């Protein structure tokens, strides 16, 4: 069994498992004087969650913003929608609903 190396970059976001707060390196943390652009690994181990006060060890890496959701090995399956980001999936779903609604309304114009 081979182990996959976990790649971490400075742009990865980290989520507090206690309250759901997401630390984004490009925004930093104004409450704790963490400058924008500071990676999670560069933050002191005494840093706490600005919302609930949880320790740094309570945070989990959730990857960079805009990354396609799901497991990497599953992204190649499906009709191409597995590689879409969550925002693109929302646009596809709600766009299709809007088009369907417009087609439904257009039926009233038929005689």
C-alpha cells in the first residue's frame, strides 16, 4: 500500500473544527494582528481561533479557495461536473432552474 504525500501550500485555508471559522491566508486575522498573506504554518502555536478561542491544533486543512470539491481520485469521473468548483456548480444548478422556469412561463404564450 503506497502513501500519498499531503501537499500543503501557503494558500491553503484552515477550518476550526469547533466553530467553523475559516482562516484564509490572503485575509489574515485582524483581531490577532496576523498580516494578510501569512500562511497557517507561519502563525505562532499560541494563536487561538478568533471566534471560539480553540487552539491552533483544532484546525483542519480544507485546501485552497476555488478548489473542486470532492476527493481527487473521483474528479475524473462523471460528465465533467466533478471538476467544477462549488461556485460553478451553484451557477450550473440555479442557472438551469432559471432557464426551466423561463421555458415554463413561455408556455403561457402558446395558443
